[in-house]
């Protein structure tokens, strides 16, 4: 199911991807900057996410909120930041394509003249409040910070969360973030995808008109990282929660690397959905957990698998831990059943097809083209990506699970109610996270 497109690179290094689809009179504009939290340094974290906010606050030729003009034209828009990339997208009526391109080009090329101390301070406060809401004041919210710091070694670029450390954000100065923007947010480190009701030639001409004059910026070198060698660690963290919860994590291969797809399907088999092994066992049959989930968190230079289970009243984390390890052992020893393999392949393929049902937004055609272009240098990688999942066999899944989900090389974290560290899994040492 090839996704048709044309690719052109402007003289300043901006990759332009255009997919023509006249099913609806709409067009999606999607920009990826190849910068995320992994491009930050210890002591200077949170900058990429901060710019996600700042780039909605106006640029030199539109020095006000970015939302009103596009929403007034009937469009929708959003953005996001993760460890590896920052993206912004708009879905607008076809006749508003030029407006979307003009606004995106203005904040790429002319953001800094409009970036004042007042805007910087305001959005930094917004981010700090977001951090309080999503981490400090949310039940189990500090777990991601504790787990990343435990799974990845010191100075590894995945060791901190995208939102950044409080002390780093408070210490940041306007000149610091200006320098960060100049280094990463320029045509030579960006890719723009346009999908929908467009004429490719006309769309390319508009991109060249609005983006072609922007200086290219310096090429950004690849991020090097120390090895994420498996190392066992057992920790506990007190939080304002009612039920204890256990997290178990293992370092795993990078996105698209050998074993990544196998672990993705293995995690679905283990704990995603009501038909998964751990959900059936812990929630339905033994009723020892209120919920359980698992995910292969694939990232550009390394990943990690995580299994999470919340203890039901009257049950303990040691019981849940033993059950998780038992099901992993069974998977390694016996492998998946034919029905589980069929279900895994079908679910994977349906997810790929689902992402092609829309031209824009998170995960739509424009987003897929940019993802493959940025991470693989090849926007046509869709079929080969799907083939990775089709090629997973019971044997390859067992091999990946055996290699990476070693019970003796995992990080375990117990989240327990305040004052009840006795509810932590055996051997977990108390830690503090801030």
C-alpha cells in the first residue's frame, strides 16, 4: 500500500514532501524539526518543549496568538514535542494553504525578533505549571522521571523527561533559549509535508516562496549516547495514591532496529487489551490487579519496554511482580500461540491502515511522511515498516523476549501510599524524585 508523494529539497536544505489527495477539500501542513529533549544537556533541559509553547506566541510579522487566523479560516492546529522531534501541524480548507505556509515560515524564519523577555517568562511559568499538573500533582505522576533516570545511565539523553527539570527551567535565560532556537529550528533541520487537496507544482512553488529565503542554519550532528546496558535496580517512591503500583522496565533496541517490532507485538500480547495474557490473569481471573499495561517505547537511539500493574485491595506488589515474570517466562519458553500471532499481525496492520485514513493531525499521512523522512531519510518507508511486523514469527518473538526481557536485568519501581513503604515490592529501596 505505497503512499504516493513527491520530494524536493530547497536550496536551504528544507525537505518538502507533497501527497496529492482530492477526497476532501482540505489540506494538511505538517512540519517536523529534528530536535527533542535528547538534544538538550544536563542542566539545560526542557528547552525543546518550551519552544513548542513559544512558537504559538507570535513572530515578527504576526506578533500575537498563532491560533486565531487559522481557526478563523476554518482550520485546526496543534503541536507536540518528544525526545526525538518537535512537530507542528495545521489542517485547513484548501484555499487557506497559503495562509498556513506563510505563518509556519514566519515562525521558522522570524520568531526571534518577536521573542521578548515577557513572552519567555510567561511561557516558562506555563510550562512549570504544566509540570506541576502532569507530574508533581498527578497520582503516580513522578514515576516516568524515576524510571527514565533508572533505566538510562548518567548523561544519557533519554535520562530526563521532555518537560525538563524544574531547576533547569528556573535557571534558563532568554539568551539560552535564543541560542537553542538558532541551533535547531531552521530549514536544514526541518521537513515539511503537505497532504490533501493540492496541486503539487503549485504547493511546491508556495513553499519555495515562503521558506526559500530563510537561511539554512548549520547541520545538526547526530546525538551520541552511552550504552544502555541492562542493570538491575529496585526502588520505591511514596506518593499521594491509594493503591500500590509496580513498574518494571528493560532497555531495548532503537526504533526500527532488529527486535523492536517483535517486542512491540510481545507487549501487546502480554498486557494490552482485555484478551492479553496479563489482563486476563491479573484482572479477570485472579483479580489481583485493577489494571495492567505494557509498551515498547521505541525511540531514535534506544528504547525501553515497560510493564505497569496496579494492585487491587488485599493484594501486594510481590504477587504482581511474580505473575509478570511468570508470563514473560512462559512467552520465552513456549512462545505465542497461533491465535495470538494472528491477532498481533492483524492489529498491527489495522493500526497502519488507520493512520492513512486522514491527511493531517497526529499520525495522519503528512505526519507519517515526515516521520519516515526524518528518522529513515526515506518517506517511502511505510511498506517496509509494515513488513517488519508481518515478518515477526513465534521464534523471533521468543528470541527478542529472551534477549531483552531478562528478569535479572530490569528496573523495578514501587509506587506506594505515603507512609506505607512496607507495601513496596521486596528489596525496593526508597528514593526521592523532584
